[in-house]
C-alpha cells in the first residue's frame, strides 16, 4: 500500500514537473519591433506579461505646459529616453531635473515623479519600466 501511494505521488510530481517545464518553454519571449507612431499623450507599447517578462514601455507626447501627472511605478524602476524637446523631471522631495533630447533620466523604484514640458515645442519621450525583483 505504501509503495502504491509513493508511486502515485511520484507520478503526480512528474506530471506537474512536465507541465511546468512545458509552460515555461511556451512562455519564451520573441523579439519585437514596432514603430513609435502614437498620435499623442501616453501610449503603452510594451505591456508586460505575457508579451515580456515584466518590462513595460511606451511613448509620451506633451504639448508646452502639459505634464504626465504625478505617479509612482511602485517596486519598478523606470528609464525615460528624451527624443525631442525640453522639460523637467519632477521628483518628489528633490529639485526638478531639466531634461532635453538625447538624454536619459532614471527613476528609482518607490519614487513619486512627474514629467512636465517646460519648453516651447512638443516634448516626446519613451519610457521603460521594469520590475526590480527585490520584493
């Protein structure tokens, strides 16, 4: 009787292991390319799982004086790649950081922040958010 239970347990364990392995194999991510052709505002492009392993991203277009709004990415870190225009990265508790085209701004996890177009023309940037895996 004990051997039968043990064999049953091993059989179920093997079935679970094969199922998990199969799902992991199916979850492999494929390379992606796409145009940054969003009309305006905040446009999500990478949407996290199952498209990616957790990375999300998009593009933002702000008219002069507009801001994206205060937010925090929680336990995710964020990179902003400024493509065009000038603005300010507003970081809670710190002085505003000027940003301009051909510049990258890094926002640590758990940081409340905003981006404001302080220039006279369109501010356009790409944002990428990724989990840190620390929580």
